[in-house]
């Protein structure tokens, strides 16, 4: 009980669970600009701390996964943890503010089955704590500008890098970021990132390989032998290839209007690869029924090796050459509390004998923007993969209940030269239910499930799938 009480005292996780990050995404981001942070002003250093703000989130997470399929790996594993973070940010003094956030996850020791789920704790199934945020911020409002800078350890989310907050603790980074909203409808970001501390979800990819490198994590794997550990800051190049690099330099531009948006982002991963990302979306009111709002979205990713082509030093070997292209489209509609869409994506193909990553989309720093990703199946960036996804969401707010339900189905047609197994069609169905009880403000209760089939197949008939259920409680303060 002392352990649990201590965990409750130091826990809470910064932003809300990225429900749309690894689940069912029906949100249109155009027409709604990101809210400008409002910082309390202070007169002196004492006042700066006296007017500071404490915030955070407490998260309790239980997962149960039972394997099935022809591989014979009928393991049944589960885990229950308590985690989150506690953050303090000072008021602004002459535009300057300071912030720190401590993240922690603690094993509750509640386990029904012999195997433990790895993605809720640190490397080696260990509880751990980390300084997830520790930065200096500067707001340019005293010059009449809507610009802000944040320098140091922080949660960092761009279009191809991110916190990937899919389990208990997210990825965090050392970054130097400048964001400007001084031009109407336009958000400009210039950033440089040089270190990453992988979160608990990274343990799923402990073996590394091509699936890890195309699913948001390092091809080196997260384990003691590689020196890449959950919750430990490491240079981006060392984390992915064992060779130190200057990091990633990002320029991102977003334009939003009432029924239209465009996002363009470029990530230059020094001596690794350059990634150009773009997406655009438009929505309108149906002529036959103004309550129906159809929408269309398109995204593309172009990636090329740069500099020393350090991917050749990764466990995947090869020449380090990267020349890949991915595109996707999404078509759907919203009607009152209901929304549905169909999405399709395609990644450029390898030739026989090519390196597995040559024509794949590499995203080794938590980035996962694909329209066609599943809750856990992320095969769409493997070379030559064609993926199709259908999803639907219903929100019960109009009935006086703060409840939303979602369901989806996604199929991945993988290529013979993808470098990942021999299964040519992987599928995943799933659901996501979120409920906010009126009795406890800022509490979210969540129930999720995913059911992949032929996720992997090493030899004919040795396919792997599972049934997984997650129970999550998030309390923000």
C-alpha cells in the first residue's frame, strides 16, 4: 500500500491519451487552430514561483493479451500498473518561464497469468521514473507577437516524430522549438531535436528489425545488449544506428481555414534520411442535407538518405540507401454524433535483393501519422504494402451521456520483398470506448480491444495473432 500511495503522489501524465494516435482517427484538424498558451505574468522571481501552476495526470492501466494462431505461441500475458506525471510550471517573468515534470510508472503486482505484458513498464519489466520535462520557455507577447520558444527536455510532437502515448509513459525528447502564429491561419514551427527517451510502448519492439524501424521505434531494439533502454535519454543517431549524429532539424508549416487545411513538414535527420511530409483535407456541407458533412483527406511522405547514410550501420545493414514514397487517402462523412471513413495507403516496393528499408518509410522516433495504422498493427510503412482501413465512431453527447464508441477494421497486403516474414495479408479489428462520468470531473474511463490475425508468419502455417483487451483510467488535474 505504501508503494501504491507513493505512486499516486508522484504520478500523472501530461496530455490526454492520444486516442486518435493509435486507434480510430476521424478528427478533421482544419478550421481549428491550436490554442495559444496563456501564461500567468509575474513581477519578480519570488512571484514567478508563487504564481506557478501544478498539473498532471494519474493513469491506471491493465492489459490482457492471449495469443492464438498456428505458431503454437499460445501465451497468455497481462499486467497492471499505475503511472503518470506531476508537472510544475512557473509564471512568466519578462517572458521567461521554467518547467519540470517527473514521470513514473510502478508495477502494482496484480497479475493473473504466468507471462507479463512488456509495454506497461520499463526495460526488463521494471518500474522506473524519469525527468520527462525540464525546459526554459520564452513568450514573445511583450513584443506584440504570438510566438513562443521552448528549450530543453519536453514532450515533442511533430508530424513524423512524437510521444506515441499508447501505453503508460510517452517518448520524451531534448528539443529546441520555436512556434509562431503571427500570421493569421498559419502556424510555423522551427525545431531541432537531439535526444530521445523511449517510452513504455517501445518495449514491444525489443527485438528491433524492420518492423520496429517502420513502426516508430529503433531497428536496434530496446534491450540491455544494445544499450538502448526505456526511459533513458540517448542521442538520436546512437539510439538508431550506434553512430552519433547531430539529431533532427524540423521545419513545419500549417495553414487552416474554415473547411480546409494543409500541413507540410520536413525532418532532416542528419546522416540518416530526410523526410518530407504533407497532408491536406477539405470538408463541406452536403447539398441534400446540411447536417451531413463529407470530408476528403490526402497525405504523402517522401524519404531519401542523406549525408553518411548511417542506416548501413544499423542491424539491418545494407548500403544505407533510402528512396521511398508513401501516399494515402481518406474519404468519409460526419452526421451529428456519427462519423465514418474508408482509407487506403500504398508504399513504394523493393526489388529482390534490395535492403529491406530502401523503399520503406522509416520512422524511428515515435512518429506514426498514417491514416491506415491499426491500434497495434503498423505494417503500412513496410516496402510494397497496400493497406485499407474502415472505421466508424458514435458519440452519445447529444443524448446527455459523455460516451464515445469506435470500431475499425484494417487489412495489410504486404510484399514478398518487404523484409518482414512471409505472411502476405495481415488484418486487425478493434474497438475503443471512452466514458467521462459526471460524478468525477476530469476522469476518463476507457475500454479498448484489438484482434490481429497473421500479424507475423515466419514459416508456412506459423502465423501469430492475439486477442487483447485494455482497461484504462485517466485522471487529469
